[in-house]
C-alpha cells in the first residue's frame, strides 16, 4: 500500500507540474512565432519583441508597473519595519488589536478593498491616477511586510534593545545596529512579497487608476479579446525576470552562508 501511495503521489505531483508549467512554456514558445497564430508555429522570429519595445502604450504600462512596485516596496518596507518593531514593544492588548486590523486587508476579498479605496478617493474628491494607485499599493503592501517581520521579532530576546541602550546606544542606534541586523532576512522577505503583490495586482489598480494610467495587468486585460503576440513576448520577459530573481534570492544567501562557514573554519 505504501508503495502504491508513493507512486500515486508522484504521478499527482507530475500532473500538477505539467498543469502549472505547460501554459508558461506555451507562451514562451509562441512569443517567437513568426505569425500571429497561437496554434500553429510557423517559424522562429523576434519581431514581437521588437514590436513590444516600439509599443508606446505597453512601455508606459511597464514603466508604471515597475515604478509603482519599487516605490511601494521601499515605502511599505520602511513603514512596516518601523511599525512592527514599535508594536513588538507595546502591551499585548494593543499588539493583538493592531494585528487584527493589520490582517483585515489580507482576509478581505480584493474587490472589497478596491471599492473601499475608490469610495475613499471619490469622497475626498481626489482625482484618480498614478498617485492614487501608488497610495493604494503602499497601503495594501504594508500588512504583508509586517506579517513577515513580526514572527521574527517575537523570536528575539526582548531585553536585547535595553541591553544595547545600557551600553550607550540611543533608541535609534539600538534599532538600526542591533535589532534590524537580526531581522534582515525577514525584512528582505517582506520586501520581496510586497514587490510581487504590487507588480501582480490588477483589481485594486483597476479601481484606483485614472484615464491614461494603466499597469501591465490592466493593459493585458484591455487586450485580452484581441490576438496580440506582443503580450506573449512581455510574459516571457516577466518569466525570465522572475526566474532570475528567484535564483538570486536562493543562491546568494547560500553563497554568503558558505563563506561565513569557511571563515569560521579558517579562524
């Protein structure tokens, strides 16, 4: 029975991988098709990549997506880190209350959050566009950063900051030189999640954007009913970028850890 269960689980896992990766491979292959056909590969060509870089609307959507994702990641990581550190030093009642409020945007359906932002901006008579989309992205990225950092802060010695201040550090020095170096990995993980969530977002972006401002998700949605192979080219570049990012986030820490081990052995 155990052997049969093992074979069955391997087959199920293989089918899952096929289901997940075959569509991605399909998009990559047909991004190099010489014609617009999405069913018949007629020959190798890079003209859709050239067409993508010449498409002004697409390049503007890429710039909007990347710039908002980078700014939202930087701001939400800074605010989320400071808030998480300050929250860890508060009373338990306040911590629990803020945690519940922090988890609410992640538990809510995106459509509810998106409508909430739209009503907020319209009630304040703020013209929607790049700034409103950026503010919305910062707001929904902060909870993910805090969620990544808070568990690591709970694992730290609660007296470590007080010990640093007893040795002459100011509160800011204790935070930057003692606490943050120990939670650096969690901060990086939170920043990576924030960037991914912002880069990938569609629903909230659609409800908080204005005329002439669209990110990649909105651009793809607006062209989904038309055969547009440049989207295949764009998707391929995103896959390549994501793969490189995953490799760096996994390989660089391993190399750093091996160097530290070698230095410890040499010492």
